[in-house]
C-alpha cells in the first residue's frame, strides 16, 4: 500500500527492517526535523542491514527506503492529519450553514490562511451573502453582521488604526451620526491622511456627494489643533465657519477609479470585479470560469483572471500551482517547471494575466495545464486610464520556495 501517515513509517521500519520502537521513532523524528535529508540518510544503512536479516534483498530495501524518504517531504502524523480533518469539516459546515457569520469571523481574524480578504468576500458574495462597504455612520471598528449582511469595519480602511476606529465609533454612538466630512473632521482626532482614506475608500458615501466633491470639501475644513504644552491632551476647537469657496463642478470618478481606490485602501472591493470591466476588451475566445466548466477534457482554452495565490512546493520538482479569480469564480492553473521559468516575471509580478493551455477535467478536478502566459497589465491600463493599476490590486499570496 501507500504510506499515508508518519506513524506508518514506524510500522514499516519495525516490520521490514527489524527496528526497535526507539529506532523507528528516531527515523520518524528525522523525517519531521525540517525535512533534513542528512538525518534521514543516516538511518539508511541500518534499514538495509535489518531488512537483509529478514530476507529482503538490498535493492528492494533501498527502494522502500527511497519511498519513505520521499514521503518525508509532505507527511504528517495521524493525529495532526485528524486535527486538520476536523478543522476542515467544521469550517465547511460553518461556510455552508452560516456563510455570513463565517465570512465576518474570517475578516476579523486577518491576516491568516490561504485566501486574502478580497477573495473571501467574492466567494461569500457568490453564495448570496450581502457584503457592505465600510461606512462612517454604520460600521463598527471591526466587521459585524448587519441584518443578515456583513458590514466591513472601519479598521479595514488604510491609515485608520484600531484605536482611531474605536474612537470614531465611540464619538458617533455618543453624539449621533456625522452630518458630513466637516462634522467628521471636527468631531474626531483623525489626521488628514486618515480622513482622506475614509473618503476615497467610499466610507463617506453616506453623505450623498461624489467622492471628489467630498475630498474638495475636506480640504477646506479647519481642524482642531493640539494646545501647545498639553502633551496632546488638550485641543483648541476650530471655529465652525462655513466654507467661503463654492465647490466647483468636478468630473465623476469612473468605475475603475472607484474600484481601484477601494482595493488600494481596504484590500477589497465589494462592488465590480476587475475582470467584469475587462471582459469586453479581452481577446476573442477568452473563456470565463463559468464557460470553462462546460469544456471537454483536453480542450485547448484561454482564460483570464486576477492572481489570488501561487504555490511552488519543494516536492513538486519546480511545478507551480496558481489560483486565478474572475467575476464568476476561481480557476486552477498548473505550470510545468519550464513554463514557470519562461514566464517567471509574469507569474510573480503581474496581478492580471491571460493563460493558454489544455483543460483537464477528471471528475470534480478541473485544471488548466498552462503552456503560455501573457500579462493583461497594458490592456488594463489602456482601458482604465490608470497607470498605477498593479499597485492598487491586492498581492497574490505566495507559498513554498522561491
């Protein structure tokens, strides 16, 4: 059979090579100690000699030992695997029956896990969860459940730390909702960077004006100043004077501008997906994740998406696994070592990519075996008019050696 758990390494060593319990445990520990090849190889001679005393030829004993050594690259004790199995079952149960609560808990536990917040939000939305953006008059400091929906917390806005978010919410609960950016600026101790981030991220959309107008108004707001010599404890309130300059007519932000600001300032966007805006401009024949699922095994395909994660396990002989996301779902890519080396810059540095390859569909397992990659960066910059597009989109999670 196939060795599944580290515990079975002990059984093989004792049954085949006559190891004592102590010797077998030493071999198991060698396999657990930072995957040390030198420590593992130290037991080979003893293993082959013991197997010979049981009538096993050296070639067979070496073959068995090679398999045990290979297993050490990814094996776990049975107790470890059982604990992970229980956690996976509990997580799947919560995700199925309580998707909003599950998402809220995950967002409040960041940073963690395989999937970044943006991907967790998209996954929940596809399951019908209503995810609402941060709002200075509705959000708490952390994410909360709000009438069956998930309201993103103020803490998710860049530059706004936990203490500032709590202070903002406390002020609102004590003295009522904020009437506008002027009221927000003068009732809180937030600095200009924090206030601008709240406006640009959409957390001040509740005031009913376009974000550019709110930023203009914010620039005219006199803020309270710290009284010199008070150590920051005393503040001199700004005079509540009305603005003397009329807000000019400003161009509305595009969907791209709003979306990229949300990604840049909150690491997520609960609205439009980048691929939804790019879809009409992609090369003919580019499939969405929905269309990909309907393809036959071994069909040649082209797909486009935003990179969510990449893995390069040390045991995979240079193969890289990537996870792409579009407006409908996720797609798994397998990059052979030579393809990765040829497109290393795109794999490691580009958030939006176009992949070409062969679709593999075996039961529920669906992958694209990639033979070519292209960056969608130039196309996205041309369509969006945004030069800093790559810097705004969330970084992909990377696992494994470089």
